């Protein structure tokens, strides 16, 4: 019992920075899929995958509470994946992403 409790206490810091991520998706005319990741307590990332036949230009807006929104622009070629990462000055409580993609 003691070893089980000790094991749980050692794993606590590894999952302590988990936070919810909300994605608003506008990908008209593209086959873009995404996965999000809570990389660290003050960092978040999104990976975009293009399963369609044409390239797509995507804009991702990262929002974390009172901090100013951060915008990243990427081009995702057909059959490829692109990751983008954003670090904030404060710890993230809820990360909100706005994903907008258009075909090239």
C-alpha cells in the first residue's frame, strides 16, 4: 500500500500541467485534421495533417486568457503534417485555438 501511494505521488508532477484545449475549426474546402497537445504548463501545440489532394494555407490563433492572441501561419502540403507551437508568459488555464484553412 505504501509503495502504491509513493508511486502515485511521483507521477503527480507529470500530469499536473494538463489543461483543456478548445478548437474552433473553419476548414472549408480542405481535408485538414488536427491533434492538440499540452506540451508544458505555459506551452501548447497543434499538429495539422492534410489528407486532401491540394495544399492548404492555415492560420492558427492561440488565446490564453488576458494575454494578447498569438497568430501562426503555415502551409500544409498534400499528404504532409505541420506542427506549430506557442509559449505564453503565464501558465495556461484554458487554451483556445481558432483554426482557419483555405485551399491554395
